[in-house]
C-alpha cells in the first residue's frame, strides 16, 4: 500500500449512513503507546461504517518488561472498553499470524501502525512487520496509520533493546563470555588458539537456549573481539597476521551469530508452542467437563474448581436470575463473606458487560477481579477471582479468564435453554394429558350416567314400577353403573393423591386372605361371569402393608383382567413369600398383550388395543404408584399358554414368625 493510506480517511454522507454491517476490521495492537492512537482511530471508523472489529495481539514468547506488560494490559483494556473483541494468539511470526487470522475470520480491513523511525537503519536485512503485512495481505485492505512522535519515549535507541546493558540477560551473557575467556586463557597452551573458537561457539549456543535473543548479537560480537585480541596472533592487538586466520575469524562470527539466532528462535518457538498447548489443553478439558454436566449446579461447581486450581485463586460466581437482575448471593466452593461493595462492583460488571474490580481502573480497591459471563443472548452472570498471593495479573491471564468465562456462559445458557425446553415439554404433555383426561373421563362418565338416568326415568313410569322383575333389573343396572362411576372417580382421586405426593401409607399387619376377599367383594357384579381361582398357601404369613391401598391394587388388577377377557374365561390369584418379600400374581385367560404394548401398560391414560369395555386407563398406573410407595415393583408379562399376568413384589413386609414361607 502506498503512502496515501496514511492520510485521514474521509467518508461521504452516503457512506456514513449506508454502512455495510458485514464489514469486519482488525487492528493489530502491542505494548506500544501508539496502540492507543490505533484503537481510537479504528473506533471512529467502526462508528462511521457500522462495522464489527477485533483487536489482535500476537504473543511471540519474548518476555516483556514490567512497564511494557502494564502498557499492554492498558491497551487491551481500552480495546474492550471501546467495544472490540480482544484476541490473543501465540505465534513467533507476527506478520504471518495477523494475515492468517484475518483470512480465517474474513477480515475486510487491517489497521496497523507505522513507526516514525526508519526500521531499515537497524534491520536492513529484513522487511518491517508493516511492510510484510502490506505485501502479503492479498485482497484484504490495509490501512497504515502513522504513529505520533511521542509514542516511543527515548528515541530510536529505545528499539535497540539489546543495547540496554543494564538488563540482566545482557550482563549475564557478557559475564559468561568473560568467564569462558578466562578458562580459555588458562587452557591455551594445551588446546591452541584455533580450538578456542569451538569453545566460544558451544558457549553461545548454550546461552541462546537460556537467554534467548539477548545474546544473538552481543555474545558473538564480544567473543569474536576477545578471541581476536587475546588469542589470534599477534596477540594483544586487533590485527590478524595470516589470511587463514582472517577467514576463520569471519567464518566464526557468521557461524556464532547464525547459531545464536537460530537457537534463540527455536527456544522462542518452543515457548510459543508450550503456551499454545497449555491453553488448548485447558480449554479442551474445561469444555469437555462442562459438556458432561447436565445441571446448572454441576456446571458451576466444575467451573469454579477449574478456575481455582489453574489460577491458584479464590473464586465466586454471581448468576443471573430469571427476572434479569444479578443474584445477591454468590456461589463459592470455599466459603467467603462478601460485603455490599463487592456486590456493587459485580453488579456494575454485569450491567456494563466489562471487567472491573481488582487489576482494573474501575473500583480497583475491592478484593475480587470480576469479569462478565457473556453469552450469545445475555450476560449469564459474573465470575470473580482473587489470587491467593500478591502476584501481578497479566494480560494472558485476563484473556484466558475471559475465554473460560465465555465457555461457562455458553454452558449455562445451554442448560437454561434445556431446562426451559423441558418445562415447555412438560407443559405440552400436561396439556395433552389434560385433553386426553377430559375426553376419556367425559366419555366414561357419560356411559354410567346415561344408564342411571335411563333406569330412573323408566322407574318413574307407573307401569314399570309395578313390574317387580323389570324394576329389579333396572335397579341392578343402576347399582352397577353407580359402582362403575364410583370406581372412575376413585381412580382419579387416587392418581391425584399419588402425583401431588400427599399419599401417606398406614401400614398394618394384614392377612392375605382378607386382602383378596375384600377385593373380590368389591367386584361381585363384574366377576359374576369370570370364575376366579385363588391359590393362597395355608401357612401364608401376615404382611405389613396399607390394607386399603393394597385392596385397591388387587381390585384394579382383577377389574383389568375382567375388562380384557371374554365372559366365562377364568382369572387366577396366586400369592407367595420368600426372604421377607410378598408376591402376588393375577393372571387372566385372554388374548394377552403384544410385546410393543407391554412397556406402556402402566402409563397414565393408556388403554390396550384389546379393550372392549372402555376405561380411563388409570388402573394399572395407580397400581404402580401404590406398589412403588411401598418400596416394591410391578411387572406385566404374557402367560406361558395365553393371557396376561401382572405380578407385584413388596419387600420387607412379611411376618416370618407367623408361618413357614413358600418359595417364589
């Protein structure tokens, strides 16, 4: 891009009001003070063209000084306050990573800064980062913004960081070179002056591994000068007597510089890869753990545990309530008391959707550092962190915490949506069941009511009332219809008690014969056409159950058997006990039930396809509820020959001393 890109960007009125929402700008920031100017310039452009934008910082693995680290943190905080999405990426090649990210995210324009100093003065062999981005950007527009003269206090020499001899890496490298020089002087009579270069080369390679780029030029230059002055003849001069030594000296300097540079790059790449691997591993494990949790409590506990262990910190979490405000009481894995000022700071973070508290300029005197949990739809809450010691809070830690917070917000929103979906499904199912209940009950109630009304109407006729036989038959039909109506209402009330949880068992020691006899007595009319075979052992012990409810279970099972079988088909009742378990089996002689229907027999309002006399479909469902309330189980299966068998087993209810126990 030519120099015209440095001119202020002017927009027409039409462009200002017809901005393309698909525009996405990328601004490359660093620890330079000029990044503030870049961010403000980009913000102005974003407002004019209605675009989204991202602030990208590339972590090269080179350690920053304290003032540079603080300035970088301030620059990224400014980007967040201005509304940018902040992204930190580890990479050794800044220009290549900026271009790669821009293409991956479909960036339409890259904004970068240009130094007021000519970079070729001190790096003539390489293109600047700005020039490389321009050359390699392809179809992506690049805007180069000239930095202000005050951006780099200290002038051009500030860029030559390796000339800052007061820093520890430089002093350490020179100290090691001088120490090795002393050793070489002592060993010179044994090894010769040419072997000294090999020792120097090994030293520079080792230093590059530990000190990085600090020794790329200093150690090779210092060792070359010392080798020339102290070892190469004539000694104690910078003159080299033989051409062979001149060539060896030049080759040594090139080899030492190249070795140091390549070794330092290898070390820097290793640091970048380690940083990337640690971050990716943490994010993967974190996301994997959250995906396995199916409750909000599980998601929150897992998140707090991860953040606490990774950052070695205390953590708190404020969740968003359904009303849209922040919950007053935080969730912690280690108890902690937070005062009103902490909650006010968390509320500010929640409402403004930006970090605040400790390590920021917004309310920095509180205990915790708060970051919002930004979800796709809403801010799901606020995550607070307090380091266990007085360590500094780095930009990498801030970005990682924000990334973890976004993952947590996604999981919370996912689970809340899942809960809402389940509630909607339950509501829809409740409405469906209500319609089924209304349709079924209205039909089933109408049948006995019609019978009762017809019988009473006939009895009001004087001719019918004088006929004893007709009157007796009508009264019998009325009684049967009344019993059926009473059974339907009883089933509805029983199911209501079961679902509301108000069912309370009143267990008493009951004789099994009494249970069966009372149930048969309730169904005298309905079982007239069905012979009933009862097999209760003579030594059957008493059972500890709720007498009334178990009678209702047996009644429903017998009534179900009679409803599904033709007249004249027998019904059997068998009981047995074993190991304090009571078992009762009711079998009919009908057609049985298909395998596909067996799993649904105990569902509410389910009626088998073979049913001929109707029914609400609650009998077996009520049986299951009562048996499970006793701690037992109920099961249905087709008989060996034909018919359906329903068995119930109730544990820990047999009086062992009342008789010998029959085997199941």
